[in-house]
C-alpha cells in the first residue's frame, strides 16, 4: 500500500494548475487512501504480533512493562508509552524497575489525556532482537511535579554541551561540545543551527537561483525551561510566513541527561497556499575539512564521490543518518519524518551533474509544492517533525548507524496487567550477531514458505566472516539467497562479507 502511494504519477495531471477540479480531488482521494490502508493494516499486524508474544512474557502480581528491541545489538534507549491512570496514577509517586537488575530507570511525563499519560522511559541494556521486563511499582504518596523554570535565559547546558539561543531566530547560535572542546555551529554562516526558513518564488516555477526569496521566524518568544530525569527542554514560539497567525510555530530543544544527544522538535500550523513555497531548517555545522557520508536506501554514499554521475545531486534522500567526519571527530544527524536534504547550500536551480560540497552544511527540505503535476498544490494543517544529533571523537559509520537507528526505530513497549506469576524469563534474545560491523537491516517472513529472511549489511568497510549456527535458537537450516529469495548457497554455517557487502540469508526453524 505504501509503495502504491509512493508512485507519484498516480496524481492528476492538472493537480497544480487546477487543484480544485474533480479529477484532482478524486485522484488525491484515491492516492491518499493507500496511506490510510497501510495505517489500518499496520495497527492490526502490530496487535497480532503482540498477541503471539504476550503469552510468552512473564507476569507478576503487579503490572509490568515489556520492552522489545527489534535491532541486532544490545541497546539502551527511549521508550514512549501510554499508561492508563488505573495502572499508573499520574499524581502518585512510582518506580519503573528492571526486574533483571533491580535498578530503577528514569521516567518523565510527556503529555496527558483524560484517561492516562504518555510517559518517556529510559530502558537500559535490552538484549538484541529480544526483550526485557520492568515492574510498575506505585505508591500512595503524592509525587513532586516536573520542574519548570520560567526564564528568558538563552543559554543552557549539561555535561556534554553548552547551547546558546539567538532570541531573534529561535535557533542555536552556538553549540559547544565539551568533549571535543569545539564550537559545532559555523559562526560565519548566514543561518543559525536549527533555524526555520520559509522560501517562495517570485516567478511561478522558474527554478532560477535569483528567483527565490527567503525569510525566517518573527516575534520569537523564548519560554520556560523544563527539567526532567531524561532531558531538559527549552520551549520557543514564533510567527512565520505561511503559518496560521494564532498558532504559528512551536519549537522544543531537548538536551538529554542520560546520553550525549540533542533533539529539535517542531510543530507548525500550515495555511493552505497555492503559490510556490517551501520550508527548510538549516544546520550549518562547523567541521573544517569535514567529509559528508549519508545512508541511502541500500548503503552508504559520499556525495560527489561514491554516487553515480548524473544521479540526483542537488538533493538527496537520507535513510537514517548523515555523518560529517574530520580528523577531530564526527557529528551525526538525522530525522524520522523529513528525509530530504540539500548539502552545502540551497541547490535548487543549480542542476549539478556531480554534487559539490563546499561547506559541511545540511539543509533539511521539510516541504514544498514546486512540481508541475501529479502532486498536491498545497500542504496545510498541523505538522510535527523532529531531528536528532550527537557528536563524538570517533569516525565510525557503525556508531553513526547505531545512534541513528536507535533514534529512528525506538524500542517497542507493551503494558501487561498483573497476573499469575510463573517461571518465564524476565529477559531474552533470539539473535546475537558475533560481528559488530554487520548490521541487521530488516527481517521478514519469506514470500514462499514459513522461513525468515534476514537482510544484513557490513558498514565499516572491513572484510568479515559471520558465524551463524550458534547465534539463532531452534534452527533447522541456513541458506544464502538473493534479494528475491533465489538460492545462492544451501546449508551454510557462516557467511563472508566483503567491505560494505549486502547479504540475504534464509532461516528455517
């Protein structure tokens, strides 16, 4: 259903020139129905999967939380979960405890509804392709509310970073990394880091570089800082051209306490506008002689070097991460919702045959209505999107991929009611790859039988042999296949990866 939706030629030919025509409206209704079909099917499939898993999970005499890790490495990370007030009263003290270690994990509220609250939890050391159980222990004592500091401060910090906010742009004028002892924002850039940019064309859809006009936020208001056990946030509101005058744009900058990580969350009420327009967010990173590498659909790309000449050069689609690396370290950046970027500059209208990277800048291309046909002529309503980033002293594609996939594919929670206690394990793992530079990209049922297909990729550019027989439980046989499941080699015990190799294996259990 999603692939059908992605096929842009399913839109009406007159979708831009006559957006309210019957054919434009009907074809958009049909096209968008594929998305809603996918949403409904995904919800049903998710519940069916949990239905299989739930009887295998241990129960205790109090409610518990099962957290599942769908990646091939042990990881700690954020869990966002809705918990009913009957299970976890929002006004009472509570503890979320790792049953395996007895350790309490950090928790803070995100938002509440009438019947319950959305909680952020920081779950530690969830086994690869496995699970861990946490108990939900409540008390009758009233809890202390989240700290809110009403402040106009434009600087805040933790043990990893110091951030300075420009009160006119609502973005980061400075991001100082204490580990690298480096300023990560280019102080000579026209734009701040995380600065929202609204773009329009003086001409209809003539992509001449001189035809673009760009503006940023207006009436910026720096609000309160909220502090919790997982992150502390600075809240910003502003007006912007193309947005609803009453709601405008809201920005939250999260500085994590539990790991070296920053998130920028945007919330916008977009007006319906048929004139040519686009929205960007700028990230002018400061890494002298920095080399950009990003993950595309199927591997890693160095723009202008390891991409096919004549392939898309003015903009690129990022799967999980962009990393900018120099001799001092790297910055890792990505987004779960807006994958389209332009590197170095605003490139529309340049029509480069090969990507030219003059500066280590990333411009996130949030939305536009520039194309002539098939697409919708306007984009309106409430839109939420976010970015994750970190930095360190290493130059590691594996570390970049782990950080980005941890951020982009969160741990999966399930609240389990109290039940009869048994002897089921409080944690478990079904797959543990012995080559850390080989990453499980996806796993799925075979199209032909009851076997499972694993999609594996080597990411550090190193030759590696992966042992398989001791890694997977209840195994009958392992075959190497290609992407369409045609047999390459039958009955293997190990598999050799050349640098950046992609392999598919079939598991029969």
